[in-house]
C-alpha cells in the first residue's frame, strides 16, 4: 500500500480486539489441531473446535506417588482432569496405552477444562509415541528429590483401601483414628530393593526425557512442603509461552513529576522501535502547526493554563491513529493525569496493553526536580547533584523552569497523589515499579513486563489456604 497516495488508518479497535481475544493464538491452535488430527471434513472440524474453548495441557513427570499430591490438588483447584498412569500401564503395549490416553483426552471435558497427566511418559520413546498421537503438553513439570528421600517416602507410604488416598507415617497422617486403623502398608513392589531398581531405571531415562521437553520443562524440588511445591507448580502452569504474533505493545507510564517517565519511555521506544508519545510535546507541536486545532490550543499554552481535555484527546487520538502507532506500538506518558482522562482515552478505543506506575516519595521528587536546570543554548539538562554543568560558563547561563519551582512542584505532587488511587482502581492489572531505583534497573523491570506475556489470572491465595 502507498500511504502517501491514500492515507491509511487502521481502526484502533482491531488491535485491541485481536489482543483481547488472542486471535493469532486462536488461528495457530486451529492450524496445529488440523494438521495433527487430519480430519476428513476440515471445515466441520474447525467449526467444532471454535464452539469449544482451547485447553491448557500439562504433564507431570515424577517417580513417587507421594509427589503427586500437590499436582492432584493443582488439577482440582484449576478444575482440570487429573490422570495418573503409573501402575495401570505396566504390561500394556505402548501403542495401546497411547490410544487409550488419546481417546480420554479427546473427550469434551478434557478439551474444555484441560488436563494434568502424571506418571507418563517415563522414557523418551513413550514421549515420542505421545507426540505422534498428537498429545502435546503446554507445560511439563518434573519433580525431583534425593534418592534417600524418595526411598523413605516409599517405605513409609500407607494407603486407605476405602478411598484410595495416600498417606505417610511421618509426612501425611490421616485426620481420624478410623482412617488410620484401616491403612495398609507397602506391598512388595514398593519395598526398598524395588524402589532402588525403579530409581535406577528413572535415572537412565531422565536425561533424554528432559531433552524431549526442554522447551516447556520446569524442574521443581519436591523435597519441601506441599504448599511450596504447589505454589511453584501453579506459577509455572499459569505462565504463558512466547507468542509469534505481531508484537505491537501499547505502553502507558504513570507517575509523579520526577519519576523518570520520559527517560524510561525513550529507552523503551529506542530498544523496541515503539513510537514515543509525550502529550505535552504533541500539544506544542500542534500549536506550532497553525492548524485550526493548534490555534485553539495556543492561547492555553501561552498563558500557562491547562488545555481542555477535548482538545487534548483530539490531538492525542489523531496521533495514536497513525499507521506507525498501529504497526509498531506506542509508549505514552504525561496522559492521563486523572481517572476522567483515563475514561475518555478508553472511550476513544485506545486501550494500553501494559500500564506501569512509577512510584516514589515526595522528598525524592523534590530533590530530583528542584535542583535541575536547562542550558538555553544547547537544550541540555543538568542537575546540581547527579549531573552538574561541565564549566562555570555553562553554569552561569543555566535557567530553571517556572514549573520546577518548589511551590509549583508541591502543587503538582498534591494533584498526583489525589488522583493516583482512582487511577490504580481504573487500571487493576497495572504494575507498580519503584522509581527510586537506578534508571537501568527500572528499565529492566519495565522491559521484562513489556516483552513477556501476561500470566493467566487465577486466585492463588484461596488454593493455598485449602491445602493447609
């Protein structure tokens, strides 16, 4: 397309809708399922997939049944189907049990709710058989512990023949005397010699198994309390892999004066080729263009009054609608300043995908701003403490901005603290960043959240309380 011949504007709703509903991931899932299952009627097959929700597949590879308790708990808390395939598949040919697992995972409940598969695969060959059958997990968790701990757990294991629940004489004791009285001890296949033999088999196959799932594998130390194991497993399961979709972040930086919004916006824009949008600079540029909107803005800027929100939104939305902002993404700062402006920005269908609050104390803000000055000749900024002028000649011509005076700064800080709580409520998923850190440390924190995908939302506190 020739943008100069026909100005091209992509509606902002398109990018917002695609991000919200993860259209790229949906298409990727449909194509993966289509090429894996090879249905006779592709159209009807895709229609059937679209009528249901895509699952979250999870593998857990482990070598003692005692380690399965946190995984079973994780699957129940996330409403997933939990399948333990360790003992029942001992003498069944690989092709048959792969077919059985494939049939079970193709059920509607597994497709809609997801699944957790434990105890299988035990070797690389079994893993490859599952992959050939289209059983490909999104996350793989490998629980590890010293052999001595595993042997102790196996020897102390007790089973409730009524419910099938697993207990341990030391670590997992029943709550009632009735249950304790009917517990049965380990049979011959879990005695020490057998456990040692199984561990040797495991150690011979674990390296190739790790290589098979190296792109989605997480190793977790199982020699710790169940709550800690569960928390680490859940954190990994809730994480999301990198997406190959077009990455055009829409970043919003909010913070008090002196928090470094402009500096961080410049660093992010330079590294990821985003459009750096400073609301104040946009207004000054519009005023200099001598357009109809610029003529309306100019009197406010010359008198030092605040530009009305409707004029600000008109200039801002016009810039955000440009093709470079749509295709490359943008980083916005100095707007919105209050929740009313945030609501108007959202009503204009410009919704940031990442919001950061750069937090700092009033004392630090005063120190950063009240002591800074500008060289009117070069435009270079200096600070009496952090970046003093190089010579007395430069020092003599430095000027302080009127808005950086102590009185004006206190007013600006007061206005920010007044609007900050409502802005936090308006952006509940925003990330709070300590703006008193060194600039490079702040940038690394911002960068990690801009690049990575947001984790799935899930209430973890209630789950942990239920485990205790």
